[in-house]
């Protein structure tokens, strides 16, 4: 395997430039999908390489249930510094498993509690709660908004609010947010992509609301007023109108021209170089992890007696 087994652990660094530039240089829809795909692929590759290193490290431990041949010198020779890397991968993979498990458990618990709180509330698509605290958020398949927030918005701003939340539900932004959150848990180098996707998903919903309402300034006013009125949701939730994403930047983007929904930026621009750099890093990460997995499989197969 050589150094190829370590490359996917650090190649997420190649995605940092696109995480920074995609927010303002790409259409929010394109940026969200691109960054989510890059984060998921790189997280899977780095986790796979940790698992391969753990196999080598576990085979060296006394009393392990693995075949004795897996700790032979030719197997350990496949990994540079196998004594350190192999054993360090064991707790590292354990931490990744615990963090991802906690994230999934928290996501399911929050969704379950939110749905339970809506039991008996009328409205299949939109649930209006008689709550004096102004807030709104989107659950998978349902929009939740309080009367306090609706009373603080003008009619046009209410339409913008509902259009924004419908965009979250229709595009299933909760899946993108969960995917990049898990990816960041699997590899800390992917945290900038998680932050970027949280913003681009909000911008995607903002632009969808602007098209539905037909007035970008109305959507900008709705975002600003909702941010001033809202004091936070009663529990951690999924994508919300003013709960995630820097509000001033979103408002400023809506006060400017609509982003172009065209293709990829030119490779001779900063954004284009960042996109191609992230794409190259993703491809190399996938090839390195695949090469490491195949190599270790062949080495273990050769070392294991029939």
C-alpha cells in the first residue's frame, strides 16, 4: 500500500479553496451538490483507509481473533511505520464510529421529538403553532412556523418565508446537511465543507424563494426581519429560515443580481482552479483508497494458508 493508504486522510485539504470560493462564485444549488459529493467521497475514502490500517494494527495485538498469518512481516511491510500507524488507527476509527453514531442518534432524536410535538397539530404540509416565540423550521415533509413570526411579517414576506421553507423540504436539504456533518465527524479536515454547505443550502432556498415570490428585495426583508424577530427555535432542528447561515451575507446576495445557473467556471479563474483542485483531490483519494484496499486484500490472501 505504501504511502497511498495515508493520502485520503489528508487530501481533504485540497477541498478547502473550493469550500471558500464556491459560496460566492458558484450557483448555490451547484455549490451545495458539489461540496456534499466531495465531502461524502473523501470521508468514505479516509474511513476505509483507517479501517485498512486497523486491520494491520489489530493483527499485531496478542490474542486477536484474526489469522496468525495476518501479522507476518510481509503483511506489516505493506504499511510504512506499521507499528505506529496500525495501532494509532484503532482508537482513531473508534472515535470516528462514536462521533458518527452520536450524530445519527441526535439527528433521529431531534426529528422524533419535533414530530411528536406536532402530534394533533392540523396541517399536513404547514403546521402553524400558537406560540409567542417567533421561529420557523423545516422538517422532512413539513414546515413549522409560529403565529408570533407570521404576525411580525408582512404578507409578501410571509410568502417568502413559506417559499424558502418549501425549497428546503423539496430539495431535501436535511440530507445534504446530515451527510456533510457525518463527513466532518469522519475527517476533521472536512469541517470547512460542512460550514460551506450550511450556507449554500440557505442561499439555495433564498434563490428559490426569490423566484417564487418574484421580488428579491422582499425575500431579503423577510430574512432580515425574521432574524431580528427570532430568538431561536425551541430545540435543535434542521434547516431554518434565519437559524443558519450568516444573515448579512444572505441579504447582501439577494440585494445583488441573481446568480447565473450556467456551467462550471473557467479553469483559468480562481473558482475554476478550486473546483478542479477539489475534483482532482477527490479522484486521487478514491484511487488511493481503492489501491490500498486491493493491495492489502492480495497481500492477506497470499499470506493466509489455504
